C-alpha cells in the first residue's frame, strides 16, 4: 500500500488499482502530480492532478514512456521525473490502452486466431515474429510478460467500441 513520504510533492504508483479507496489515499498525499500505471483507465476517470502511464510489464524497459494527462501544467514535472530515470515521455491521447499496448495486444490476438485456425504452433509463431519483424518477443512470449488477463481485459474493453478487437476464443479460455 502506498505511503505518504514527508516532503514529497509528486508520487508514482506502478501498482495502481482503480479503486475508490486507492484514489482517495493517493489524493490525500499531495495536490501536485500523481502518476499511476493505468492502461485500462483513462484520466477522465481520475482526479485532475493524476496522470497515467503504460507501466505494464516489459513496456517500461524501453527508453520512451507512454503517458497521458488532461492537465498540461503537470507535463513538465512528469517529463523531469522520467528524464531523471533516463527516459523520455511520449504524450499520447487519453485512450484506453495507449498506443503500444493496443498494437501489441492486437498482434497477440491475431496470433491466437492463427492457433485457433490450426495454422501452426505458438513456438513457431514466436520465432517467425522475432525473425520477421525484429520484435524483441514473439506474441506468446509478450502475452506471458504482460499477463494474458491484462491482454484479454484490454481487448474486451476495446471490443465494446470496435468489433476488430474481439478476443479470440482460445485467448479468452486461456486468460480465465
């Protein structure tokens, strides 16, 4: 559970859960910037001084961090925080899934559709994707790093607005 640090004006919560109690606790710490790992929540659903990042497993290993905030006055503080960590910030629209997570989850979903259609195996798809695209991981490796439940939750949320995100049945089964 997060704890208030005397003298701190900005907070970063990488283990954030979108629960009323957690939001109230974080809000009690400061009126300045509170940055949370919230891929499945938008800033519209958070207090005004909150910003959000894509802090899913493996996404923070990159030199660029995807972030969103509805209040531009907090952007310099967020950029400074990440520059101290040797990273730059890419400001994205305040949408569920940011950009990278959406793209990777769609690739994972397509790989599951390929398995579902009995085209080939998981290992072969992982190898082909790494060799063919030079991605650091194949889609099944990525799904294990991100967490298949996270992948499924994002795709299901996006599918309520766009049918193309509908999770493959085998992905749904493995996520449960």
